[in-house]
C-alpha cells in the first residue's frame, strides 16, 4: 500500500506545529506506555545488550555498543522520560536512530506494530502523559482501542550527552 508522505506545516490553535498527510509510526512500549515515532527516523531495531558503561554519564545512558564498527550510545528511554528504569528481558530492543550523524539507541521494553496515522487526527500532547514528560512528544494519536504518544525523537536526543 502506497502511503502519501507529503507534509505541510502550519501552527494550529494549540500553538503546536501541525502537519497534514499520513505518517507510518513504528510503535513500541516504554514500560506499559505505547509510543511511536516516524518510521523514517528509525535506522534499525536490534536486541544487542552487551554494552560498555560510560563513567560519569547521565543516569539514563546505559552505555555504548559497537554496531558493525559504529559506536552507538544507548539511552534508557524510560528513565529519559521520567519513568522507572526498563528491566531488560528477551523482549527488550534498541531502536537505533541517527541524530546529527551520531547513532543513538533508544532502549525500549518491547516493539509494537507499524501504524498508519493521519496527522490531522493527532492531538497536542497533554503536559503529562501517564507520568511521562509531555514535552518529549509531538502529539497523541487516538486509535479505536488505544492511544499512541508520538515521540519527538529530536527533542529527546537534543538534551543528549
């Protein structure tokens, strides 16, 4: 199925940048919170958990790992969002994103589905989404049976190391 990737920006009545068009969201869970991000931000998803700890790094930095010759900083997304630390298990994954030509891994509890979302149906994020820092989200997409907090990966990574 072809998805229109056209985006038009404007500022809506909520004072947030609104976009129109469709976006494919890669969804994932941070604890029990369902989140998503534009799939075009995702370089890959892996389950490598053998990290080297970084002395004096912020508490949300789990460590670094070598991914085919690239050094990747791994962030516990849960801690970054103000939630309890993720308990690593067989479902845990690293979502690798490229930020300013640096690879960053976002450690998540588990991976969800790819969801087609219409930007016109995205509502502004509340200040606090179930205990999560709302300023790290672009908005909330309502599905029939659940809500997806759309993560603003650039904001999460802007305050990086």
